[in-house]
């Protein structure tokens, strides 16, 4: 079956997209989860729909307007919550719905048929273009280089911002840079699983990895591997029963989570039993 | 005995609110100062001024010797434990090594010398066996020791501790003060605490911060300092057998 599938260009593209999504989401997702920024990421995701609507209306690639929109709202949230009295989660709530509202308005104002709208909402790894792949390659490279060069500082800031400030580290600059990378990662992965599901690519692999390790670096590495497995499983399911790939990928990841958690529980019970036995 | 920090008629606070008014204090390299005072009185604000986390509205903060150029690496800091996420996936070794990072350079690996320093510091604090553990597995006291190790790994001239005796039991508190006494031979120490009782028997001097600063160069708590409290506090007397007296609650 595999050899037969690989003959199609769209299948190799979607495999590549799956690999690249696992890498970028594995890295950025670990940052999001450990810093408890999941709600914020949900806000950025939905806000970027405003950019998609604007892109359709003015007739250019929605990825670009979504990226600009996503980055601006991410930086906006960071700025408003740091510099003003408004609570961060309220800012997120406002931007979350405002972006969606703008998106809906522009999509409806766009005359005629709106192509691929469903793929932005629910994701379609099978329609990923070579151009999308190139964008994802660039993003993954930027993320890998950034995290390798500044790993210690990112870890340090994520763990204890205030302490990092006392050590003369540009905490503000790093926060903004990482926020922009979070937004870019979200927007470029929207094509794969859709706006509604992208948050799970950034959280489920990390939650599974966190069952096995309590080390930031290892969570990144294990998340990437789990993301890969989930993407391949999801692709096969999607191809076999003809459903949107986003849904099948998330379904696969949750199944992996359940299996991993069960194994952990059983293992603990088993260890406990053995220990009791030894005590006798 | 030489001066390392000089704070001169400083006004400081957050946003528009002035918390500290006209505060002056000189810190010397062999000091062991206990800072007491009511909640919201500005203890942490004063620490933030010294650490450079907030800029004073008015007044001067001057540093001397090597604190002048590499100030932040020469001041060790132990923050309040409740400011830290206990479930963050990081090992004890990584926490302690972060105390050596200074400035936003590209460091993805620590040198052998750094790792040896981490090992020595762990040993000194008495937690050699914890290096590879994740911080989530530690007790309150162990966590406090890890944070202390992070604060002293860079061999600071001044060590600042913000309520290190919360979340820990009495036994740990004793151990902590023993370690601090030892460290005081190499560095100046400022400790903020709620626990007025035990602190006065360990520190050399006591400063009371309640919007303004009362600093007498002795470790005897004066009536004036106590008057700034409106809540019950533990009082210790300097008799043959130290005993604890609970002051009456007025409100």
C-alpha cells in the first residue's frame, strides 16, 4: 500500500507536512505547555482567522495575512497585558472572538465561492502545496536554530522570569520573539489540522511525553516522535475511510495518550505489587 | 569591612503608587541583615530596588567594588517559592546551573568548570544526591535548598533571601540558618522574613521596613519596630532559656 501511495505527489507532500508539523509543534508546544500558555495559543489561533478572511477578500494567499494577523495579536496580547491594567485572559478572550468575527465578516463579503475555506477550519493535509512545505521547512529550521543556540536562556526564562531578569537577560525581547514564533507555528500548522484542532497538536504530544520524562529537552524530542506517529496513523486512517486528516490525526494522538497513560498506570501498580512481595 | 551597596533617600513603588518613602541604608560586605515588617510594607519592593528589578522614582542606589560592573552576577537571589512553578519540567542540575548564566549570550551547553561548580555547590548545601531529580519530586525544604544553591553558585558578594522559611519545617529552618552563618563568612546576607522570633538570634542587625525604614545596628528588636506591626507576632526574649511570647491581637 505504501509504495502505491508514494506515487502520488500529494501523498509525499502530506507526509512531509506531517514530519514538519511534528517538528515545529514539538518544539513550540513544549514551550507553550510548560509556560501554561495554552489558552493564549488558542486565542492566537482563532484571532488569525481574521487574517484568513482578509486574505480571501483582497485576493492574496490567506497564509500571509493570517501570519501577520497572528503575530500582531500575539505581540498585542503580550504588550497589553504587561503594560496596562487589563487582565491577560480578558485580552485573549477579546482578541479570540474579534479575530473570528472579522474573519466571518470578510469571508461573507468576498464575492462568489471561497475556495479551501473548509481546509482552514478543519485542516487538510492532503491539499498542502509545495509552497506550504517550503514555508514549513523554513519555520522548522528557524525554530531548531533558535532553540539550539538559546536553549539555556529559553529554559531559564520559562522557569523563572524574574530571576532571569536579575541576571541581566533581555527577558522582554525573548518573550516577544518567542511569542512571534508561537504565532507563526500556529498559522503554518493551521493548514494541516485546521483552526479548531491546531491547539491539540501543540499539547497532546507534550502531555504524552510528560508521562515519561520531566526534562524540557526530552519533552521536545519525545513530542516530535509522538507527533510523527500520530500524523502517520492519522494520514492512513484519513485515506482509508475518507475523512478530514485533521480529525483523524487528533483522534490518533488521543488514542496514543490513552494507551500511554494506561501503560503507566499498570506499570505503577505492577511495581507496587513487586515491592510488597519483596517486603514479605 | 567595606561598603558594597549604598541606598540614598530612595522613593520606589509600582505604577503610580509610592511604597517606599525616603529609604536609606548602607550595606557592608560582612553584613547579615534581617528585614522585618508587615505585609505590603515594602520589604520585597526594597529587595527589587537592590536587585535592579524596579527603578526608584527618586534617590540613588550605588554599587561598589565588583558589584559595580557585574552587579547582577555578584548578587545572589532566592525568590519567594510561591512565585515558581513546581511542575515545570526541569532538573535540579539545570536550575542550579542557571545561576551561572549572565546576560543574553548564546549558551546551549555548560562547561566542565560550570558542572563542577554545580556539583560542589550541591555538596555544600547537603543535597548531592538530588542533582538529577526533577524539581517536582522535591519537598518544600529540598526545593528551598536548590534555590539557595542557585543563588550562591556564582559566588556572590551579596546574598538576598525573600522569606526562605515559608513552606519548610522547623528542622530545615535550623539547618538553613547554620548554612547562612557559614556563608556569611564569604558574603553579605540580607534576609526578609515574617518570623521575627528566630531571626533575631541569627542575624547581626535588624531593619524594619514599613513604608519607611528603621535601621538600628543591632539585632535587638525595639518597641518602635514592634509598634509598626498590627498583627500577632512571635517575640523572643534573650534570657537563659529562649521562650516565645505571642503578642495580643488588637483587631
